[in-house]
């Protein structure tokens, strides 16, 4: 789990300057919030998918496969 946390932190830190360069400055807030909404929805769907996958296999050893 720590690898995921640090990986996400590194990704966020490196993507912010890129987003600032690619998106228009006058509407950066709108695009950044839309990106955050899509990311949050992806996390919700991914978490539900992981739960269903782990319920379907019935074994806790597949937790490491999902990560």
C-alpha cells in the first residue's frame, strides 16, 4: 500500500506542471476540477471492481495480484 501511496504522490507532483502547460490559463480551475472528478470516479469504480473480484475468487491471496 505504501508503494501505491508514494507512486500516486509522485504522479500528482509530476502531472501538475504538465497540466498547467497544456490547459488554458483562464479555465485551468475548471479543467483541474474535472480531472479531479474523473479521478475520484475512477477510484470508486476501481474499488468496487476490486471488491467484486476478491469476493468472486474467495481467497485473500489474490489481494497482491490486484495491486
